[in-house]
C-alpha cells in the first residue's frame, strides 16, 4: 500500500486515504485539543474489501502516537474493533465505547 496518500484534512475534520487521485477511505473526527473522538470510518464502496479502512486507522494511530498530544475516544465501532485487534496501542485510549 505504498502508493497511498494519507492526509489530515483539518478543515473537514477528517483523515483521508487516497490511492493516486482516488479517495478510497475517510475517518471523521472531533478534536477538542486534548482528546480526539474518531467517529466514523468509511470506505468508498468500489474500494471495500481491500483493507483501506484498516490501513487508514493504522496511519491515524501512528500519527497520533508520534504527536503524543491527544488521547483517543473510539466512537466508531470499526475503530474500537481495530484497537481490540491491535493490542499495544491502548495507552492512546481515553475511554472505550459503550455497548
């Protein structure tokens, strides 16, 4: 997935992942300056099943860990499941989703 372009679109409050010129996946967020609620992961239907949402979440988590200035609230079920499936990043979490 090296041809992918990862962007934090601050004005739109979303992270995006492009493959070339094609938008393939987005992750919406709410950022209050201390915590970032990851609210909705979405992959364009044409590109579903290729692992783009997981790659996007991985890149977001890496970026947030590198920055070290935000805690994550995984509001989106996909993001919460990603954290469950990828142990070792739980120190980034502020709280867990409720059922």
